[in-house]
């Protein structure tokens, strides 16, 4: 494997703890790595790399690596702002599950649709 061994349980909590340890090891908090504008820029960069993988037909392994990079940044953002990402995930999934999907431009959207009042 690589430098970080995947625990047998592979739980979400284990993943967050690995990211937390990475932040601690590199002293992200003290060195500006947890500043939100910087993190948004990093997430945008990773999203661009994901887009490039898709549009340029890169191998699945490269796409999965870039998606993992984004996930690590999202987890790190929860650590930096001190909120429970797992709880936030389940709260949001609960909301999404109650929504109806709509086809918009030929594709499914499950958004919080608001009535248009002509604005």
C-alpha cells in the first residue's frame, strides 16, 4: 500500500481521524492551511482536476485519485471549522430524501425548487 495504511474497519471516523492527523503533522492550523479562502481555492483546483479527468478521458484510477483529494479537502474543512461532517451529511441526506426530483434540460435535479414570481 502507500504511507497510510487503511484500517480494517474503513469507517468514516477512521478517515476523518487520518485527515486530522495529517493536519496536525503539518501544523495546518498554525501555518494557514485551515484558512477558508485558501481551502476554497484548493477545492476549486481539485474540482478542475476532476473535470480534466472527465473531459480528457483520463483513466479511472486518476479520476478516483482526484475525487479522493477533494474528499480529503472537504473533510479537512470540517476539521478546520470544527463541525461534525458525518452528522451534517446525514442531516442533508434526510432533506434530500424528502425532495422530489425534476428533469431540467434532460437531466435529473433534486434541488430545493422555489416558485418563480417573475423576478
